[in-house]
C-alpha cells in the first residue's frame, strides 16, 4: 500500500533548468503538490514541469519587493500546512522524505534546516564546509527577509536572504543531494552574480545599518568580516584543512579554491564600488 502523500507544497523556482528539472521532479511523487515558478525560461523547462503534472506559475520581477519566493507566498500561498522551497538542482531520496514525514507529523517547530551533499566536477564532496539552508517552514510562519534592492540588484529570486519565522527551528539529518548538471560555466557565472549582489548589499548596509537588526548571528559575523583581507584564506583553511576537504582530493581542492575566490571577489567589488561612490 503506498504511503500517504505529505501535506507539503514543494515550490521550485526556475529559469532555463531543463538539464536538472526532470531528475528533481522524479523524486517528488510523495508530496501533495509541486509548483514550478518560472522566470521566462526559453528552453524546455515549462514543458518538462507540465509533463510531470506540476502547476506552472509565471513570474516577472519589476525590480521591487517582493522577489520570487516572497511573491509566491504572498500572491499564491500554498493551501498545505507546509511549504518546501527546492531548487531544480536538488534531489531528494526516500530516506529524506521518510524523515520529513515523521518530523512534521509531531513537531512544534515552525521550520526545518536541511543539510546538503555538494557535488563538484562530477564528484560528491564528503568533507569540507557544510551547506545548510532553511527551506521548509509552516505556511504563514513568516517570509524571506526584505531587502531594499531598488536600482542595484539583478537577481529576481531570494538567494542569500533568510526566512524570518515566528517560532523555533528544527534540523533534519538526512542530506539532500545538490548537483548542478549545467557545468562549471554556469557555476562561475552564477557566483559572479552572487558576489556582485553581496558587494552591493554591503554598501547598502553601510547606508542603512538599522536593516541589520534582524540578522542571524551567522549573518552578523559574515558582514562584519566581509571586506577583511583574511576572510578568503580563512575560509579556505576552514573548509580544506579543518573540515578535511583535502580528503576529497582534487575536486575538494578546486571547490575550496573557488569559494575562496568568491569571497575575494566580493571584497574587491566592494572596494571598486566605494571608489566609484567617492568620485
């Protein structure tokens, strides 16, 4: 007898994800609803989503609040008790779904953090710094943090914004696979956009320090040290040495180096923006 479907709406924000989406959707048969939120894909993304029986919602960002995930929560709120924001390059296993089903059946938490298994250059990275997000929460418990991005952001979806929830947060232990089949070119292009966003946000925080009042402790540490010369090498040491990323061989070395370069890019972009602002 098949297991009952989970009272969770899985929301997958996408743009041109035909290389990843089928693998992702194939793992979601136990959820009561799957919604794909598309930002003008020009490939087969929407066709693939509809072939899997998903609801497809069209999103066009006007440069103002809200962005993609908050827009969905505010304009098309899920009718299930729980929402799970999943990226197209993230893949669930049966054990994860079993753990989630058990957790939401008895919990008093309003959300759950999830740990991800990273893949890089075709290899699973079993060591190094962990990737952790808060993608699962009760509908109505909160929204992703609001950031004034008028005129400086080109990203139409919340990427580094955190959900701000009213209640306690739990932790799931079974990992979700994070594996992008679009390759290194897409990885580098995406992180170039992210580093520009981080640099511009840093400048915005200098202008409006009160906006950091609801930051998590992790966010406070990050932005306090974001322009320090030692942040990139410190991250490399933490991930590659302390967290034993070296045990993943050449892929672990490449990944740690790429992340260190990412932090260096943010620092240099902040410097460039400050120079431009000062004339």
